C-alpha cells in the first residue's frame, strides 16, 4: 500500500524517472476493494434480510481526483511552480514544442517535465536529450493522466522551486478534459493537419483550456485549413481562450508562446 | 474510454458508503449525470456491465437522473437550454455563455441492506 495516498496496488501504471535511469515501478492499483469485510459480532450467513436503508451520498464522482489535484496545486503554489497540462490529439507536436522550448529557454527558466504515454519512454528520452529532468508515466491501457499519477510522478521528479513543470498528457482530446491534475493552466495544441472543426468536435477540451496553440503553420500552404475558421470555432466554445499560432519547425510564432509562458510565471514574493 | 474509470470511481464511492452504513448489499444507486458532463451514456452502460461484477453493485438497480444543460447569456441575460458549448444564445445570437447546470456527475444516493 502506498503510504502517501493510501492506495493499494494493482494498476499497471509505471513511473520512470529518466534522469536517474532507475525504473522505480511503483505500480499500484487503483483501489477497488472488491472483497469487503462485514464485521458482525454474530456469526451467520444472513438469513435475516437487513432492513433497507437510504444513504444520501451527494458525492462528486471525480471527488477523489479533485482532492488530489488540489493537493498537487498546493504543492505547486508553495514552491511557486508553474504547472502546465498539455493536451492534444496524438501527433499534434506536444513533445516537439517542448523540445524547442527547453532548448530555446535554457538558462532563462528552470524546467521539469512529466511525460504521459500508454507505452514507451520515447518522449521522455527526447526530453532527457535536452538536459531536462523528466519522469515518464506509462498508463498501460489508461487513456489519460489523473492527479494521483502526478502525485507519484512528483515524488521522484522533485521539481525545483520557481520552475516550470510541463505535463504532457496522453494524446487524446476526450477524457483528459475531465481530469484536473492540479495544473495552473491547461494548454490545448492542435496542428493544421487536423481539420478546422476540431474545437466543435471536442468542445470539452477547448472549453477547459486557457490557451490554444495552433502548431505546424509551416504546412498551411499544403493543407486545406482555414485558420480564421478554427479560431472562430474555438472562440464559440470558449470566448476567453487565447490563441497562438506557431511552427516548431520554422520557429515562427514561438516568441509569442515564450512571451505567454513568461507572463504566467509569478515572481516569488519577497517579504 | 474514460467511462470505465468513471465507473470505477462510482464503485469505490458506493462501496465505501455502503460499508460505512454496515450494509452488505447495494440494492439501488441513484446518479446525477448532466447532459454536458462529458459522459456518453452508452459507453457508461457498457463499462458498467463489466465493472460491477463481483462488487456490491452487482445486481443493483441503476437510476440515472439526466440533468438537461442550461446556460445564461452574459450579453443579454437570457436563460435557455443548451446542448453544446458552442450553441448560440437564442435571443441575441452571442456565444458568451455561462453554464448553469448540466455538468453534474455525482452519486446522489444509495439504497442498501
Ligand atoms: N511540419 C511540421 N511538423 C511538425 C511540427 N511540430 C511537430 N511536427 C512533427 O509532427 C510529428 C509528431 O510530433 P510529436 O511532437 O511527437 O507529437 P506529440 O503531440 O508529442 O505526439 P504524441 O505524444 O504521440 O501524442 C513529428 O514527426 C514532428 O516532427 C511543425 O511545426 N511542423
Ligand atoms: Mg509526445
Ligand atoms: Zn498512491
Ligand atoms: Zn493508486
Ligand atoms: Zn447480519
Ligand atoms: Zn481516459
Ligand atoms: Zn443573449
């Protein structure tokens, strides 16, 4: 059983801190105690039906996730860590955007990265190659990260005070929308090869994000993608959404992304 | 298929509450699920069937209150039913909406014995 959160083990989730190279597979199961104990002072096989009782529960199904997310948030706040949850369809360029950012802002900001993928540590390897500490979470069949995984990933990663923590979620525009990780901002990334109706098809993700990065604009001449239309669609879903257009290949627009990033960093308060 | 992890959370909550009430069987479970909660009911039902086996919810009657989504228009103050985040206000045509209800996802009550 995990002392931190009381979870007992059984899930297929694995955590690997890439910069120490030790696979600490602290895998544990997502607590479903299927066998339950029912302590009765008397010994019998229930010939008497227990009376029916109504239990008022009124509990949010995501309550546990939200509690742990708040706990992560408190940790980030206390250390003045800017935690960003990057969500997108597979292949929109999340890892590429991180690689560019980590290289371009090296020396200016302190970074740590959590990579979420069902399988492989390929993305963590790419991040590690930039000299950044990174933990790879492999979710097995899980199609999203949750706050509990972040809590455990952090135990190995130990991001520094005043750093930026990028959390690259599993490539999936559906369910990561429902799971608060404790992040400060959620960033949704789409690429111009994906079609300009993405915001309408996956409104929850665009609704719950604060920034939308449109990537691969170097490919605009080759694909039918109406950038004004995608922006209008995104604004219909979330009128407060900020939008930045970039190309990780050509570097176009990246300065705007870096500007956004720096604007989110709180200067530590000096008393 | 996040519906499966949602069902797992529901099972955890329900079993915990039932045990706290010293019950051995959950006869009924009542859920509030808003139409904009991000849950596909077909996917939920599908996940449910497999996941509740050998839990206290196996055999429980599942009652779902589907809560229809409603929004408030920030521009003109109208209140109306919506289906999607990008629905326009039927009065003024704007998209500055505040969701009043329809995002619920909760375990409301149980009948246990
Ligand atoms: N032309 C072009 N290709 C890009 C750009 N950014 C990323 N790519 C390519 O897109 C592909 C996918 O990029 P990744 O960074 O691996 O995408 P990802 O979102 O991390 O993918 P998953 O982690 O699998 O969800 C790679 O072949 C990148 O080289 C860009 O700005 N322009
Ligand atoms: Mg990636
Ligand atoms: Zn744990
Ligand atoms: Zn656990
Ligand atoms: Zn008894
Ligand atoms: Zn999922
Ligand atoms: Zn209106």
